[in-house]
C-alpha cells in the first residue's frame, strides 16, 4: 500500500468518533478521511471516499452497522475491510458481522494500541479477531456450520480435491495462519521473505474462495489443516 491507511469512522456517538480520530490521526501511517453517524451515511461515504478500512458500530438509527456492512461488501467498487466495533460482546453480533462480510471484531473498551493494530492488520489484508473470539468462531463455524456453509465447495472438499489443490508450502503457510501467526512471523519460521508469504496467502485465499484470513482460518479447520 502506498500512502497512509485511509479510515472511515462510523458511529452514532460523536464523542467516540472524536476519540478514535484523535488516536488514529496521531499515527504517521493512518489518516481518517471521513465520519458517518449511521449506516446509510456509511454506505454513501464508503462509495465516494473509497477508504481502506471502516470501523463500524452495530446499533445505529436507521440502517444499522450489520446491514451497512452487507451493502458495502456488495459494492464491488469498495475494497475496504470492515471492523465491527461494539460495546456488546455477544455471539449473535459476532457471527452476523462475519456473515455480513466483516473482517474484524473489536470491542469499544479495547485500548488505543488495539484499535491501531486492528486498522493496520485489516489494511494489510489480515482479519482481526481476539484469541477468545477466534475460539468462539471455530466452535460455531467448524462444529456447527450453517446450511449455506455446508454447501460451499471449498469447505466440503479435502485439500487434494479442491478445484486447484494447495501446494505443500501453501498448506504449511495456511496452518500457521490458522495459528494466528503474522506474515513476518511466518517468514521467519519458514526462512522466506515476507513478500513471498503475502503471495502464498493471496494464492491460498484464491484457492479456498476465502474472503480474508479470518475465513481462511475457519476453512483450515474444516479441511483438517489446523
């Protein structure tokens, strides 16, 4: 990515948006390009500003954050990753957010460093879930998949039977991704360059039909690779 990470803040509380803006604008590699107070504004601004990352509140008047995320993900012009930010640590919000197309989930009581790390991770194409959240995701999506997921081609096939099988190296990288390793950590472990890791991850997502690393983690467990 060239230039700073462009962030759109979405929350119906102006004070919270101001706090997030202060934290993020202090970072040399991040700039807040817009703010929205509801889901409808978020969809409109996402289409006009084309940010890299959107922090999305859940409960807002009119169009809520989950519906706004669905609309944003349905617009092929918008390539932004969406991080759901909420005060409610509830499974239904978490799973609905992932189903809607969110790539991250962050509680509003998270520290400033967690917010910054989440924005950077999503801008880099990484999903962002806390370890305790990841465990809940796996219990839900691996042990009790939804009907739609049961019929997803990539999740129903063993590794060798994928439309384009993973190479041994890709399978190794996927296993480490599923263990929440960063690209830098994977590069060190496998004695390869970080750019090579990014290439492997991109190929893995393409072969699995996964939207991002969070979804790839679920598929890795389904395929018995993690």
